[in-house]
C-alpha cells in the first residue's frame, strides 16, 4: 500500500472518515479546452480528445470494394446486388439499428393551406404526418413551401430541423434555410422538427415512434433495432411518402439536408432510402461523415457514452475498439452512391473533424467512379472557403463554426442545381 493510501486507511479507521478517492489513483482531469479553444473531453474509456494531425494518422480503412468473402468488386452490378446490401446490413446490425417490423404506419393530413404566403411568392401548407393510430400519438408537422409561379412539379429541399422551437428557446442560426432564394431558384422547401417524431434524450425509447414499435412486455428495442437516428431517418422517408402524393412536388428530385446530429441522420436516411436524390450533411461529425478510425475531435467513445440513444445498443461494443467496426463513414457515404452527397465543416468546429469528413468523401470516391460518376476530384484538402461542387461528391470547408453558413447554402444550392435541375 502506498503511504498516502495507508494514511487514508488509518484516518478512516481512527477518525471514522469515509474512504477517500486518492488523487494519485485517477489521472488529472484534462482541461476543458485546448489552447485553440477545441473541446477536450475524457471518455469513460479514458480516451482524451486529440487535435494533433500526426497522432490522428496511421489507421487503415476497410475497402468498400471488397466483398465479405474477400473477392474484389469489379463492376456496378456486383456493387449494387452484393456489396451494397452487405454494407447496409452491417450498418443496420451494428451501428444505427434496423427499423423494426412493428414500426407504426404513417398517415397524412393537409391541415392548412395558404395560397398567398410570402406576399404571394409561395403556396404554404402544413401537413400532419401521424404515426400509429392513436389521435394523441406522435405526429410531425411538416411545413411545405412551393413557389407560387411554378408551372410543373418542383424539386424540393427537405430540411430536418431542430426547430421551430417554442418562443422561449433561442433559435439556432442555421435553423431556416434562405427560403426566398431557394424558392426563386425553382425549388420547394419543407421542414419538420425532429423531436416531434422521437425525443432526443437518454432513455427515450419508451416514447415517440420507438415506443409504438415495442412488442407487449418489451421495454426497449432489441440490440440491433433502431436508435433515435434511425427513427428520425425513417420519419424523413415517411415525409417523402407524403411528398410522392403531392402533385406540386417532383418526389424524384428531393434533396435531404440536416445539420450536426441531423447531418448524421440525413446520411443514414440517404443510405436507407434510395428515393432521396441528394444528401447534404452539414457539420455531421462523428458517426456522421467524419472517419471514426481517425482519432481527432469527437470519437466513438464519446458518442457511445454521451449519446447512446442515437445508436443501436450493439454500437456500444465498439467503445475503445473503433478498428473492430466492420464499416467506416466512407462506406456510409458510398451507400448513397451514385446519388450526390455534399458535406461541409467549419474551422471553429474541430470537434466534428472537418478533415476527417473530407477524407471520407475521398474514401467514397472509388465507389462513385465504379458507378460512372465523378468523385471529389482531389485527395488534398482544398483551401478554406473554396467549395468543391463539380462532381457527385461535394465538399466545403467554411471559415467559422458549427453552423450552415450562408456560403454553405450557396455552395449547396449550386451543387443541387447541377444535379436536380430546378428549371
Ligand atoms: C454534440 C455531439 C455531436 C453532434 C452535435 C450536434 O456536439 O457531440 O456529435 O453532432 O452535438 O448535434 O449539435
């Protein structure tokens, strides 16, 4: 026993003090920020956030173009028929969780229509997407805008949003897109608040749509069934089901967009539902677009400990063992191929590892090329504030923080214009 430990034991016995945690038995708490202002956190595994590029290198990514049996994927058909389903299944089983068969049915009701919204520039509707058959069950209120002067079905931007929030809560700056610009470019725009589908909180599996899918006596989903990211992604598909019925919208040209945890959700929704024509993941970070094997900023350990409800329970086993994951984010992006994917990050948001998101876009390139599409066009991080929008994989590294900046919106709309041809 070390002298200090002996002293505590003696004190405990003599004075009746409770046994104290000895300072030298636990590592000192890391500072909350490094000199550059990046968050520094110690995960329960003991891992401390790293922002040193030299320490982040040295990982090996799984090859998206090698089948589980070791054979190389050499043509588009083998990718589509065999490799893509393999990767999708791995993501369902181990990472985000599958949609259970008992998932509720969704029904739609157009609750309000304003034919002269935005001073006549738009037709606005509120659609209630109800999950399950109870009138007081979860329901998403979708607000849909269509340019009033549209003469045929329009492509649309579907925005997974944190708001609208109760007026008592401050809005996040990225909360609504540049609506007038989006409409004048010839797109429709729709959004809904993600927590109307499923709460974003620890132990929330007993409410929202996840609770509706529990079998009698079951208190939480199975280890390979949905966490909340899958539930939100699934809801985006139910909104797309509605959009397919709305004659003002061309549902074959819907771009799905989300920021941060909703950027993770947008990527997974794009992987699950090939009807989404394009995905924009803003600052999606760990378990979104950034490579999990790269030890930079937030890690698997942080997500597993701080946001366990986002993921399937099975995901927990990768805490401290990232290289044992059968997938990484370049494969999540590749699940969207050949459909276009646009990814952004910010200089003041190193927690989300913008460089790691860029490298994942690079890593998805071989799959896009195999399918006859143009990749990012470079393997070197582009200069700041210089969007890459000419291929089917796009990237923008903005000067600024954890947000969708006005420049991101411009670059995204330019990228979308190329692929969704609003006019
Ligand atoms: C936290 C979390 C991120 C997430 C972000 C957000 O910062 O660590 O993974 O993307 O919240 O959703 O805003």
